């Protein structure tokens, strides 16, 4: 709100400054174009030249808040033009031999000048006023919802952690105002802010992995089924993205241009993690820090069974190690099909931070008997 009020004050000051500059520049133009006859065409021509000069200066400025836009300059120049036209001598007072004097303002003509100034400021306020924080937040949300894969994570974050969400979008608004004040409001800058916001949400989720692991069994089972569906979907779209479920790319995914459907799937995974964190905070469930050997054995048996079925179905020879995408699909499919509590324990373990053993790739390398 403070930034908005400062922007409004700046806009009012810039409009008054534009009026003053337009007045002084037009005085100079009329002096250079002095004539024994102050005709409307002469005055209008001077003001057109003044507008192009001021407009060029406004457009070339690196700092371009709404108050100093070309539109504001145009409105200010129109107000001064009205002032000069209302001060022109009456037609019956024109004389070719005697220099003409401008009429003083009084009565209705003075009110007309004041009214044009108020109308001009109203137009600038309506069309060029700085956006409120709420309007900018709404714009940020629309942009993120339209970006590839933006909507699911944003919706989940706003639903599950409303206070943290408001803090984040307020920060985004401040960053956008800073960019605009420095003339850096561009599509590339907006995309960079969108990526930064997604990274912040991902970092927030990563900081709550302990809460995710405490989610109730039904929530973890639902997440496991969702991961199976996402892995199968990624297998059809991108083997690289699919393989990252087993062996994380550790930042390399930011350098790879996936198709929009892939980013949407990643966002759905992030949304699922946020839902789990909320469930773990609201209904914490205690589980062992690591899966018991009996649970790990069930996972190994299920993955071996699936591997055997795949080789039998495709007639492929035994492979010493599965490709990363195939491993991810097999791993999450196995977890989703295990008994609910067993699946919940393994899913909670899988959600551990990268430094721990809780990942598809780590679990796949568990010792075999």
C-alpha cells in the first residue's frame, strides 16, 4: 500500500510537472514563431511540435512510471493548448498593423481551463494510474496460471498455505514494481519472476518433507497412485523427464526445454507434495524413520515380479540394470500396488531429502538377497 500511495503521489507530481514544462516550452515556441497575428493555426502548430519533443523525451526515459508516460505528456499539452486557445484575441480585434495581445482569463474561460486541467488529471488517473497491490497480485496469478504447468502448484500453495502464499505474492509485487521503476518491465522479466516464484514454492515444499512423511496413510496412498500415473504419463512424453524421477537432474532441468505437458505434470507433483505437507501438519502420523527390512523385501519382490512380466511381455533378454525411466515407472507402480500401510511407509521414505536414502534410485540399489 505504501508503494501504491507513493506511486500516486509521483503521478500527481509528474502531471503538474508536465503541465509546467508544456507551458514553458510552448511559450518558447510561440516566441520563436512570433507573429503580428496570434491565429489558432499558429498556436496549434507550436503545440504539436512541443508534444513531439516532450513525447520523445518521455519515451526515451529509462525510468518510465505511469505519471511520466507519453499519454500524460499528451494530456498536459492539450490542457495548455486549451489555455492558449481561450486567450486568443477576438476576431474583430485582429489588426495587421498592430501586434495583438492575448486576452486575460476570466469568468467562463477561466473555469474552462480549470475544468480541462481536472478532466486531464482524471484521465491520467483512470488510464495511467499505478496498479494497486491487489490488482498486481491478480495479474501475477493470471500470468502464472497461463504459464506451462503454473496453475496446479499455485492453486495448491494458495489453498494449503494461504499466509505463506500471500507473503510470496507480496514479494513478487514489490519485485515487479522495482522492475517497472527501472524500465525493465518486459516479457523476459515476467518469465524470470514466474520461474523465481516456482523455485520458491519448490523450496518451500522441500523444507516441509518431514511434514509430508507424517501425512496420514490415505493421503500417502493417494500420492503414490498419483506418482504412478505421472511416471506413466512422462514415459510417453519425455524419457529424460521420466528418468529424472529416479535420478534427479540437480538443476539441469532448467536448461532443458520440455513440452508444456511435462511442466504441467511436474506442477501436479509439486501440488501433491504441498497437499501432503498440509495433511502431515494437520494430522501427523508417526512412522519408523526407515522402512523395516520386511517392507523393503516386499518392494524388491514386487519390482522383480514386474521386471519379469515386462521381459516376458516384450521378449527382451535379462538386463543387468533398467534404464532410469523404466526404473522410475517400475518403482512407483510397485509402491502403488502394495498394501496401504506398506505403501505409505515406502512413500514417506521416498519423500526424504536428496541427501538421504529416500529416493527411487537409492531404493533400487538396496542390497539384494
